[in-house]
C-alpha cells in the first residue's frame, strides 16, 4: 500500500510539473511597470513580475485589428532550450528584442529597442505568462 501511495504522489508531481496547461484560475501577474517609453535612439529597460518567481514570453505584436480580429506583425517566441522546451525566453520583433534571463527562470524580462530612424512612433505589446496567468507589457518608441 505504501508503494502505491508513493507512486501516486510521484505521478501527481510529474503531472503538475509538465508542460501541460493547468486548470483553474491563477492570481494575475502583477508588474512593477506595464508601460515602457523609449527615446528614438533606442535603449533597454527591465520589467519585473512582483508576485511570481518565473515567467515566459507568450508572444508579441505591433497592433490588433478589431475589425478583422487579428494581430499585425505577430511574433512567436523561441527558446534557448530548443523548440521542444516548455518555456519561451526569447522574442525578436525586428525593432524590439525581449529576453527572460536564466532560460526563463527569472521574474524579470529585458526589453531592448533599436534606433527609430523614421518619423513615426512605434508601438508593440509583449504578452507574458506563468501557466494560466497572463499580462501585457506595452512599449512605445518616439
């Protein structure tokens, strides 16, 4: 009986630590700042998840067209651990670049923006997640 109980505990632990989605609600991710403004010369800023120890990138986009119900320039994240990884810690949006340090085992995200040589401001949204908890970080550049 003790062996059966041990195996059951092990199976539940493996299920909870797998890449699969979790059921139920999670506490929303709280940020130290959710809107970043960059000068036209570019730069780098850090955002911290206040109530989670780790998170990963869900995606990024430059605009959302409500009439077509689709994103403009949607970018899928990648992982330093390869395409079969559970978490995604890199995002290259062309003019913006996002990385979660320590292969996604950090509660920070570094967002860098290249120089804007146009006369138009640029806008993007980065979606971050931890299991079923999501949040957005808005970036704009002069």
